[in-house]
């Protein structure tokens, strides 16, 4: 198939692009003609230290094949500086991939405030700061694509990742609302829950599988979501190992009680099977759809 997805006039920021998934995203965007801001603080997986060489090396890789890129070494918690780098060097910003991340895994009873706070800061505050700084420019030009990096640990939960899971599902909440707010300005916002062999997952995934989970197998989805070809917004996509799928909410049809008469915990117990029965389940796409069953119940007992 011909290379129809191109970014010749566009500028892409990829945060945490000095290694792992972010590096693969940055390289693929550059291969497709984008001018790329390669951001990376260059710290450890646990969020300690800083090293400019991580981002610089990826910029060199991009320039080596004739691509255009510039490094930025700020933390995503100073996201306005990353956006400023894009403006200073390239005069615009079209696509933002919020990818930077760290881990501070601990079971909840051992969790310390510092672990909770730092994970929140990098993933949630960092994505907020960078996106918030880019947002006015995306609105002004009536075009933007924003990608947030969630995780199956947020969607499904994972032992030892209460801080990380909280942050990652929080990013999906942010995705949903920015998709609503951005739509009228053609700013489309999606989230991915990737799986890839990086320093973050080394030792966590059996080595035979690990070798096959190349970060490059996540990036085609990210580049598609970053392109004008993508018209989807508010989506959440699981991706890895050469497979991509979309996730959505599912809710049972539930049980209704008379709101005027009230109902007891025993009534809830009696209806528990029905409350948890997903036969014929609904897939609410927005708040209005989500509230439909509740409104129908009010109406049913209104007379
Ligand atoms: P990685 O550790 O290889 O890459 C993360 C990059 O973010 C590093 O280069 C790091 O220096 C950078 N970074 C960390 N804190 C930063 C900060 N404050 N400011 C700027 N840069 C910072 O890990 P990986 O796996 O590539 O992770 C990328 C994203 O994907 C993360 O958000 C991670 O949580 C997410 N993810 C990865 C999964 C996987 O299977 N590898 C699974 C689910 C989510």
C-alpha cells in the first residue's frame, strides 16, 4: 500500500521519546515526514536523575536518515517548555503524544506518599501540563491530535500498581472530556494501552514473549491516531505484539426500584443477579446515553 499518511507540514511532540515506546513513535513520525520534538528527561524507570543524551541520541537517529527533529530535556511537569521548544524551532504544534512515564510499584500497604505523588506528577500532571500548553495553539489552528498513554493496569488493575493504575485510568478520564471539548476545533483525542518490550517491562514479561513485543509494533497505531486520516475521538485502544483492539464500557441493563417508595439493601440483594447480568448489555457512549436507564426508571414510576 502507498504511504498515504504524511506529516510534511506538521510538528509532532513525543514526550519520553528518548527510549522505549516513545523513541519508536518519534522515529515513525519522522519517517512519515513530521518534524519531531523528541522530549526526554533521561531519568531512571523510577523517576530518578536526568540525562540529556537519551533525547539527543534519538534526534541523531532521525537526522541520520534525513528526518527533522529537535531535542527537549525538560520534565513533562514543565510541559509549557516542551511546547515552547516546538514553537521556537518549528513555529507550530499539530500532534502531541503524551508518552513519558515511570513506575513506583509497591503493594498498597507499603505505598509511601512519595511513590504515589511522583507517579501522579509524571503521568497525570505531566500530561496535563503539556497538553494544556499545546491546547490554545491546536484550538487556534482548528486542528490537533492528542494521544494519551494509558495502561491495562489502569483498565483492569494490577497487583502492586495502585498509584500507576490510578494515574493511567485518570488519563482515560482526561481523554474522554478533552475529546468532547476538542471536537468543535477538530482536536481529536485518543488513548492507547500499549504492551511493549522496554526497560519498563524487562523482567516482568517472560523472555520468549518479551522478544516479540517490539515497541515498533505499537507505533503504527499512534501515528495513525496522530494523522488527519483518523476521525475517531475519545477512543481507548489496546495495542501490542502486532495486534490492535478497541475498548469500551459495558453496563448491564440493571434493576429498577420505585424511587418514591424507596428500596432496601435486601431489595438490592434480591435483584443482585439481574444487576450483574450482562445479557443484552448497553454500551453508553456518553453521559446522556449513560443516564437513559435511570431516566426510564423515573418515568416508569412517575404516574
Ligand atoms: P521507558 O522507561 O522505556 O520510557 C519512558 C520514557 O519516559 C523514558 O525515556 C524516560 O526517561 C521518560 N520520562 C520519564 N519521566 C519523564 C519526565 N518527567 N519527563 C520527560 N520524560 C520522562 O518505558 P516505556 O515502556 O517506553 O513507557 C512509555 C509509556 O508507555 C509510559 O507512559 C508507560 O507507562 C506506558 N506503558 C508501557 C507499557 C509497556 O508494556 N512498555 C505498558 C503500559 C503502559
